[in-house]
C-alpha cells in the first residue's frame, strides 16, 4: 500500500471506528461524542460522461457508473462543548462500464479544531483534502483528469460581547492540482487569502457580518507563452456584507454582497471591478412542504476553455420539497443560468445559457435505510460557443447509523449534489 493511499484510508477508518462505538461507551470519555456513518451505493446512467459538445457526443457515447461510498463525521468535545475536534470524510469507488479509463476512487477528508480561550477569544484551525473527477473532461477526452484540492485555514476572533466579535481575522491557503498534463499546465494554482471582519449575532441563528478580503492567485505551471496570453497571477480585493435573518421557524433569508477589484500581474489592461451576489430564501410553507430559492452573480476561474480569462455566472435556482407520507419525499429543482466569458480576444465572447432541472424521490424504507431515485438534465445553449446536453438517471441506496446528535454531524457531510451541474435538491445544501 502506498503512503498516499494509507493517508487517505486513515481518515475514513478513524471515522468508521468511532461510528461503531455504542452510545453507552461513547458517553465515558469524552462525555458526548456525536457521530454519523453512512454507506451509499448507486447505479447511474450518464448520457454524456465527458460533457463534450453535442457535435462530439457520437465519438464517446453514454456510460453506466457503479458508485459505492462510505462517509462519516464526528464531533468530539474536548475541554468543553465550545472547544472540540470535528472531522468528516468519505472514500468511494466509481466504476465505469464503457469508459474504464474514467474509473477512479473519489475521496475527501476535512478536519478542524474549534477552540475558545476564556470569554474573549475564539477561533479554529483546520485542513482538508479532496480528490475527484474533473467535471470538465472535454479537454482531456478520451483520457480522464483527476483534481486534487487541498486547503489549510485558521481564524481568531475577539469577542467584545456575547453577540459582537470584532475583529475576526481569517487566513487560508488553497491549492488545486490536475492529473492531465495540459490541464496541469493551464490550471494548477495556489490561492492565499486574508480576511478581516466584524460579526454581530443574535436573535437565534441570525447574524450580520461585514469586512474586507484580499486574495492572491498564482498559476504555478504556466509557460512564458501562456503568461503573455492569459497571465499567471492576479489579486482580488473585496469589501463585503454577509447576513442571515431567521424571521421565524418557517422562514430564513441570507445574502452576501461584495464589491471586488481584480488586478492582473501582466495583463494590466484587463484589470476590472466585479460585483458578487449570493442570496437564498427558505420557506417552510407547511409541515410537509418547503420552498427554496437562490440567486447569484459571481466570477469564477473557467476551466473549460484556455482562451477564457474568467467567466461570470448569473443565475437562479428554485426547488420544492413535499413530504407525501411519513416515509416518502418528492422534490423538484430547476436552475436557469447565464455565463458570460471574458476572453483573450475582445470579439466573440462565447457566452452561453444553461437550463438544469431534475426530480427526486426519497423513500425511507426503515429509520436507517433510504432509497433514492432521481435524475437531472443539463442543457447548455451557446452563443458563438458549442452547445451541449447531459442527462443523468440514478438509483441509490443509503444506510446510516448515528447516535442522536441532533443532526449536527450529518451537516458536516458535504453532498456533491449541492454543486453544479447537478443542483438536485437536498436539505444539506441549505443548512
């Protein structure tokens, strides 16, 4: 066994070990260990596994994927319930029938130590690592491309009162590494970020936060020719306001608005100012029906086309979740999104519009067993840009055990369904 695999197996193995401790033993030391352990098995049918344009789909064809995954999370109080160790991780196997070169083992591990010193100081320090299949495989087709992401973070805050933290200082370092050589040259990068903010919390889960953020992104493997075309370094400076208002047990509103200034190292004529917006609303219409709405406007580092400097996404998502019976849930999700690309050449911006939608049915067979049937379609219509269509149908079985930690450990399990292009409804996306 390689050292790299040993490190990956160690995290989920520790979580699994904690997951099988019976509640009586867990209460001895520390006093209250909360944990959740899940096993997922699914069969998926992908119409366009490489996410290539409609004109190229005939060269690759659909595929069937068998995915098995074990995931878990644990919260371990140390000196008090406010000084604790939290961890979550997953390890899986995705086997492709028609394109075996895409077979891989997705894995993830996140850990954090959250602390409080007296009445004045609180903070956290942690790290995470994830390996997954690149969702933009059109550049590497017919080969695969794995993306390895790592992050280290720390924050500390001065608690002026029980409600006011001022200042709150956060630092982080994120890195992305690509397996496919061309993508590695183009997109391998490091990001260093510093943020200072003030946060006021109260009225239950409501809060408001305002601050300044500065980040520096370095594309570490770009050649001199690429640097002259697309640069290899830029800096962002952003002022932001972030707030959440829990109006009642049935209604929640949240938003983050920022004004960002971007400065490039070489292409100084491309320096620009950007507005970022993320807003969500959740409404529990009745004990059985919930509505969720989200809107966003944000720039991101586009990895689909090396001729794109960056892209800006503007979109909205709406979902409805209906509990038909005590054991059966039905939901539907729809997303409309516009992508505007800032290319190297000012002409032919290559903008596109996307429509994504999908239903989902969940049946709780028993308290610890759930059957899920869902699907989604991702249709992208390009303006001077290739159009593509991708459809996924999935049947999955989930087994879960936990020790009654009020759902807290389960919230640490990041669901891939919350990320594009899926946007399939899951309550974990909104907590």
